């Protein structure tokens, strides 16, 4: 869980929030303990930008700390030729999240220089939805992908074309969304991804579209009701499809990055297989669409 409410972390939270309100990002090393359940303080603060490590083949380091919502970005951090604190002229090769963090800091500064009016959220989102998806080293205990920053793509992010034809995609469940459209996995389900975890957290993430779109989000819960498909409503509820086709989000351009309901214990859900459907159409039309499906299981 996020560590915002911890008494010990409150000073960090206040300082990071104040900086963010002034348009300044706090970019923090995730940690080097090889955890598949948490990142270090203050990387766990929700308003911080936590950074993990990949090598030069885009493989996540096995010592990298991972969490499906608290780890935001990946950057090179293996055998980085770095200054040392021992002298004013000393250099050595170092590895760790403290090496990847300066890469993200520099990338953030470049994007801020190009667009001085951009908020911390604007720049972070640009880095996330133009990044190269990298599979977590925590596989197979959890399935997830995090974005390795790609500065040239973030400087000139390509808009997602509005649908012009019906296109369907399916993918195995992941813990969090992959925003990069060329490899989009727009719905994440928390640690139940892969059938090993015990937390369900529905998250939807997509980059920015070239024009307004409507988004339909639906759930088929066979263990609960095998006869109906349920649509998520804009107010956060569920409505049977038989009651009418209604969009979850209407006339938006994105980017989309939302979590529904927060963390839910999978132990409260009936065991069995569930399917999620995400459909994006041009606003006010149904003749063209992107259609994603993903399954997850509660065991």
C-alpha cells in the first residue's frame, strides 16, 4: 500500500506535495532489495516519482524493488560510469536505482525545458505512455510491465489515432496498464494477474487520442452472474448491458490513467474466471472501435 498516511512519512509527503504544487518533481530511487511487494521510503509516497532499473538490454534488474502501483518508471542503472563522493575527480561504475534516478531527472528536465507550462503530472504521463514496456523480474509470481523512459518519443509523443475500423486485441492479465499504444495493455488488475496474488485493483490507462472518443468498460463475472455482462458507469457503478449501452467515459481525448475502487481483497470475491472488456470508439459513433479483452482468475 502507499505509505502516505504513516506518521514517519508525513514530513516527506508534505514536502513532496508542496514541491509538486510548485511544478517541481521529486524523483526517488525505488530501492535495491529485490522486493516484489514494496518500494523504499520515500519512493512509496504517492506524489513522488519512483524509479527502477533496467540494463542495456531492457531487462529489469533482479535487485530492483517493484510494486504494481508505486513503481512508476524504469531507466538505465547497470554499470553506470558515475562520480564518487571520495574525491572531486573520482569516477567508477555503479549499479542501482540511485543510478537510474538521475536518468529520469534529466529526462524530466528536458521535457520541462521544452514545455515550461507542463505540470508534474503532464511530464510524468508523457514519459509513461511513450516508454518502452519492460516485463517485471518478479515474473512468474506476478505479471506486469513498466515503462523504460524514451526521451525522443516523449518529446514528440505520437497521438493515438481515433478508430477508423473495427480492431480487436486480447492479452494475458497484467498487474498494471501498459499505456504505450503500440503494445497497449490498457486494463491492469492488481496482483491477481497471473493467478498468484490476492489483491484486485482495476486500473485503466491509455495515451492521448487524436480526437474525442467514447470509452466503454465492461465486466463478465461468470462466478457471480453467468448470464449477464455488466457495464461500468461514469459514476462508478455497474449496470447490466441489457439496460442500455452507456459509456464509462464520453467525449474524452486522454491520456487516461484511473483506478477504480482501489485495492480489494480477492478473498472477498467468488473463485473463478472473470473477463474485462474495454472498447474505444470515435465520440458518438459505434461503427469503428478498438476492442481489448483480458481475463483474470481468483483462485
